[in-house]
C-alpha cells in the first residue's frame, strides 16, 4: 500500500544480513561514491588521466639523453649538461615521499593535479629557457611534479581496484611507465632533429592539459575512514630530514661538477666547500632520522634489518647502472659513430621494450611459481653481461651488436627491481609495508641521481685527459674546451682532429660502461644474501575498506564450518577474478533480487593467492592507512 517493495520471506538460503547494494541510493549518497562504486566510464576516465601524466613523467626522466648535445652546443656548456638529468632526478627523489601524505591532506585529485601543474610549469619553462641555469632550474621544478605523478597514480589505482582485480591494471600502468622511460631518448632525438630541442618540451603541454581535464571531470570519489586529520598528517612529514637529504645530495653534485667536470683544483673554494658541506649535511640527516624526525624518511629500524639493507644496496646500484647507461649510450652514437640524434635515440628502443617485458615476465613467473630467488639469480646477471658488451663496442661492430647489446640490461634490471620489491614486502610485517616501500624507493631515487652525476664526472674527467694526450699546440686549450663544451662540434672538425676527438669520446664512454658493469655486479653480490621465501606463506596484510563486507562474509561462512572465527588470509584467496567485485562494484547499476544476495555469503575455496606484482599489495604508498601505514619509528 505504501509503495515499498515487500520484504522476502525468510528461508534457509537467504542471507541474514542484506547487502547494502540492494538498497536504493539516495541522491545525497550517489554524489559521494567510493572508489569501488564509481561507474566504469568514470574509472576509465580517471585511468586515462593519470596514465597520460605517468607516461609524460617517465618520458621526462630520459628525454634529455639525446637532447644533451644540442642543448649544450646552443649554450656552449656541455660540461654542465649532466645537471639537466640530475636536477630532475634530485627533485623526484626528494619530493616523491611527500605526496603519499599529501594525498590524505589535499585529497587524491588535489595532490595529483598539484603534481601535474608543477610538472607542466617545469616543462614549459624548459621550452622557453634562455640559458643553461634557467633550464636546470626548470628541470628541477618539473621533477617536483614528476615524482608526485607516479606516487598519486599508484595510490589512485589502489583505491579504485580491489585486491583481486588490481594486478592487471597495475601491470598496464607499469607498461606506461616503462614505455615512457624507454621512449624518452628516441622521441627526444626525433623531435630535436626536425623541430629543435625546445619543441621536445613544448609539445608536452597540451597533453598535460588533457590529463588535468580528465581528472577534473572524473576524479571525485571519496575515501572515507582512510585518513587522519590534515593537521596530524602534516605533523608526520619529515621536513627536516627531506631538507638535509636534499642539501647533502646537492652538495655532492656541486662537488662532482666543479672538481671533475670543470677540472678545478682541490684548493679551490668551489671544490672543498661543497665537499665539506656534503659531509656535514649527511651527518645532520642521519642525526635527524635517528633522534629528531617523528616519521623519518629513512626509518632507523630498517637499517637494523638485513633484508631491507640488502634490497636498498641493490636498488641503489641497479639504478646507478640504469641511468649511467641510458644518459650516455646515445652520446656514444652521436660522437663516435657521428649519427643523428634520431638514430642515436632509436638505439634506446630495444632497452625500453625489454624493460616492459621484463616487468611483466617477473610478475608472471612469481605469480606462477610463488618464488623469486631463482628468477633473480639467473636474470640478475643479464645487466652485467650487457654492460660488458657495451664496453666492447667499436665503430666497426656489427649492426646486431650495436642495436641489441643493451637489450639484456633493460630486461634484467626490470626483473631485479620487481623481485626486490616483492622480496622486501615478503619479509616485512603488514604495518611496515608503506614505510618499507618508501625505504626501497629512497635508495632507488638516490641511485638514479648518482648514476647520472658520477658517470658524468667520470666521463668529463677522462675526456679532458684523453684530449690533452692527443691535442697539442698553441691553440690546444681553446680547441679542447670547444670539443668538451659542444659534442655536436665533433662531426664538423677536420679529419685528423675529428679522429682524435672520436677516439677520446670512445675511451671516456667505455669507462662509463665499465663503471656500470661494476655497479650492477655489486648489486648482484648484495642480492645473493637475500634468502628465498615462499610467496604463499601466510602473512597478515591490510585490506581496502570496500573489501570489508565480502571478506567478512566469506570468513563468516567458512568459520561456521570450522567452529572458529578467524580473519581471512589474502594469500589464500582465489587467483581468479572475484565475481562479486567485478560485477557488483565495477558496474553502474548494482544487481538486485534474490539471485545476487547469496553470493555475498557463499564460502569459496579455490587456489592459493600469491604475493606478486600481478596481484599487488593494497595501497602501499598510502602512509596513513590503518593497516599498512605503520610508524617509521619503532
């Protein structure tokens, strides 16, 4: 009579607790949907927005690799060219940890769009820079946003997909990340040859705008109960630790630049002052992390554990190898083989492709076998052999050698980074997952900066020495300076002088590749001390708030059979997609009727679930999560 649907008669097959999905939503609630309740089109719109920005962020990490000769020749400051890479990577390493907390202060959309704005402003400033100093500052500004884009994209993806359905989505995100990093050099060289290096930056601006508009229109879901108050979150940010870490790394970069790139003597203030400051700031950073910071970016308790320390060492040297090669490999073709920037960048394509396949392969193998040690031991040697092959390249090397010697490096390092992440998470308690992930990323970020800075210092030092051995005469100093400051000048030199310059560049770059081989071998030795562990082992882990209902129901169902009520173990859940999550949460209209209700309480026993990059951990960068966002100070 009153127009309401009569309640069904109770029966033995009807659930005791009716699902909230069967209740009609009021207009006030429909505008405040959670991340698992939004429509499919909205979810895809959000993914498109964050993945476009992710691609650009990864692209910018390696974009300048093929632009360096053109930029340095325009500004006549080739010896400062490494700053274009280190400035971006330094900002990324310093500011990335902060965005995990900013997501809970500003909201997911606010934090992501802040990162996009910083990245776009930095990119625009790069395109319109009038000198090298302005360009370096612009790269730093872009790096502030680039690191935030990666962090916020990971958190947003973890929000929108439940534990069982998230693996494929994050696998696709990893492909965007790897593809952007791999295509940075080739795309930069192609654009530089045809339109000039400035357009490699300017052309990105409309794409950043598309990302901003997509998240503005679609990213409006709420995450109730996942955040502390803004004031509490801001108090937990390690401002002093981040500042001292930044100052220490920056001082080291200045020292390397002045001493080895500019060849200033040790008694020059520009050399010994930054060297002394780097030691002072490093000591200050350690003191702050141990005694001062409420939530240190470098958790002291992690340094007392064997596995995190070994993973950190591996991440540092793997990143050093990766970026030393990626930033110097195109230079070999432009200065030794005298190719165009387009062709030099194209030689990085096999590396980019192999990185994508390596990430997916590692996740698939760990998912199928439940182990990571053998995978790491076998494929962890690939980068060492690859860098040795690179050091053996000659002008008369075969086409196959020139194009594919780098391929094992990308594949092997991708496998190593994926397996080390899983090894770290597998040996940490649930409450340390966010802190542990940040710990590994910190070493990786510092290694990226070190790879570019140390390789540049080594390269410039040996290049200067080799040129002085070969070039003599009254104008030798001027000629040597011009060759060092403008890599594109080599192609236009007289034949006898060109031969000397090409040989000098070849020897200098060979030293960089050998340094990369040493770095990756040290990383391999460090990983040998990490024991294997079954990824099927029971291990407590946090869960998304939107997973509470179905998991609780399954636990209730199974508990009735065993006589004991125990929390569900995610590692023993199904490997197949969860029917409830892909039908009820992923569509616009929830199912109704008696057929859908029992699915919320029916106990399901299928294969075990394994910790792997195919089915990843929940919100590992959400530092305020109740289950995984444990304190960094213990």
